[in-house]
C-alpha cells in the first residue's frame, strides 16, 4: 500500500450498516510494517498499522510530504 502525508485513509466497518471511518494521514512512521499517524474526521488522532483489506487510500493530489511504498 502506497501512502503519503495528506492522503485520506478509509477504514471499512466490520458491522453492516455502519459507515467507514475516514481520516487524513498526518505522518508515515514506518514502512515495514506500515504504520501511520491519522487525524480522524472527528478530530481525534491514532497511530495505526492497517490490516490487509481493511483500509484503502484516497491519494491527495497536493501531497507534498513523505511517501511509503
């Protein structure tokens, strides 16, 4: 998963009918395993390691920060 600061991270819900959780990647902390600091839409912040298939990235066209492959 390629991710850069400023990208939108979308975590799919495990419950039917519950919307996905979305936030902005604030910092790429590690590449292997991938760890990112995210500011969620509710203005809270988390450090996460996304699981395969549980997250997707909506790339920002204005990303000027670090990137991960």
